[in-house]
C-alpha cells in the first residue's frame, strides 16, 4: 500500500481544498479558490492535483480495484483516468451523490457497466462475467 499526498482530478497543477474541520463529509476542491459556498468551510488549503493516469505509471498495470469517494468531484477524477479506463480491466466502486446519469454515460463509453447499486454506492466493471 502506498499513499500520496495529492488530490486526483482531470488536470495537473495547483488546487484549493476547502473543508470543515468539524465535519469530515464537507469538503470540495477547485482550481482557483473561487468555490461559490465558501461559508460552509473553515479551512482553505493549497494542494497539488494530478490525474490518476499520471500516477498509474507507478502501479505497473496492477490496479484491478479503484474506490472513489470524493464528495461531488467524481467526474473530474474519472476524466483524469481515461487512459486507465480505456486500457485496463477493473472494478470501480464509486460513491455518487449527484450527476449519476452523467457519470454512468461517461463510464459506458469505456465499456464500464453498472453491476450493483446500494444507496449512493455504485459498482462498475468492464470485466466480462
């Protein structure tokens, strides 16, 4: 297991992590700190952002399971995984709180199909069973 102190998204560069130090479920990321509802957050922290595909080079194509729980940032993370989605066989566990149809359609173009759903937790795969 290896951890990285970065945010995943569709671009590489600087970002701002906004979170509430009193609630772990309240957080968001944006490029320039211009998030509309900053009053919900108590901390604004400069962070680095990279696409998953930039990190995957270190994984030796050994990733078969990806868990995504990013509080509304799902599509950006998935857009940063396009090379992985196109070229690897895997399972994705994605917590989706909004835009589920957009995310389902996005993954379908890479032959990832929804296998299961429980509450907001979706399971996708492009592995034939």
